[in-house]
């Protein structure tokens, strides 16, 4: 369905297209995001640095979906900076409106999960999602994320309150769980010691 779409790691050269993409998505009325129209004021220089920093970090990454040279989706995973939170990456995703419902979002999140497994650092991916955002919840659940809790009135857009769910994929998720290698090596050490 999405053979014409390539998923690849973002580079600083994607900064302009990414900013334009976020502006378009944020401008959609009734979008289930915490970003209001016109609120994303990141400059090209700042976005380039954001992308370079994510590429350099061992617990952060950005992947884009591209179709015929056009950026049609992005997933951002940002790892914690404190030592006790370095294993946890927060995920955010958007797909261009005319590309939704064609499997792009599922491929982006699957790529992020695959990346996390390969880091040797990230053992938890977490996110928040509007309770009413069934398409997003479906994508996350398909890939093994589970609801950990509901935050009441967590978001207020133009005076309207929304509940959201905290969802995460972690070492206790379905096989192969994130961080499986770490858990295995620990139990081997225990049994042989
Ligand atoms: C959420 C989002 C990233 C999903 O990307 P996408 O490319 O549309 O996702 P996919 O096509 O891979 O999958 C969508 C899934 O939701 C399902 N779906 C769509 N609308 C649905 C609905 N109203 N109720 C239940 N399931 C729904 C689809 O059937 C599909 O599931 P399937 O693969 O089992 O058939 C995209 O819709 C988006 O960018 N939305 C706006 C921004 C946003 O909400 N971001 C997420 C914030 S947490």
C-alpha cells in the first residue's frame, strides 16, 4: 500500500520541509495535538540543530516518510537527558493529511521501535494520545504499546478540554520486548554465578 513511500533517518537538510509539514498539520482544525496553529515558531537553524542533536544522541532519533521527494510524515523519539531517564524516549508522530490511512504511520512507529531495540539504551518508548484519537491508538496498540493511565482534562484547546492516555512500550511488552538482551544477560549472570 505504501511501497512508494520510503522511511529513512532525518538529516539536518530536512529542516525546511519538516517545519512546513508541522505548520500544515498544526493548522488543521480539530487536530488531536497539543500544538495550536501558529504556535510552532522554530527557525530553520534551530530545527537543523534539533535534527543534528537527535542524530548524534544514542537515545534519540527522527525518521521521516518520503514520497517522490516530498516529506509526508515524521516520527520523533527524544530520550531523557537525566541518567535515570536515559532509557525512556518520548515519541511524537504526524502524517500529512492526504497520506493518512495508508500505513505510513504504522511504518514510522515500527521503524522507531526497531531503532529503539538496536540502541542498547532505550528500553521504554512513551507517549500521550488523545482518548478520541482512535487511529493513533490503533497504530500504537498494533505495535505492542499499552495504555498505562488516563489523564483527565490533560489538554485544553480553545477552551475545550480533552482526556488523554499515557501509552508505552517497554521491557514488559510483547516479544521481543525492548531491552530483552539486557534482561537475558542479567539472568544468565545470575544462574551461572
Ligand atoms: C495518527 C497518525 C500518525 C496515524 O498515521 P496513519 O498513516 O494514518 O496510520 P496507518 O494508516 O498506518 O494506520 C491507521 C490505523 O488506524 C485505523 N483507523 C483509522 N481511523 C480509525 C478510527 N476512526 N477508529 C479506529 N481505527 C481507525 C486504520 O484502520 C489503521 O489500522 P489498520 O492498519 O489496522 O487498518 C495520523 O493519522 C496523523 O498524523 N494524525 C494527526 C496527528 C496525530 O494525531 N498524531 C498522533 C498524536 S498521538
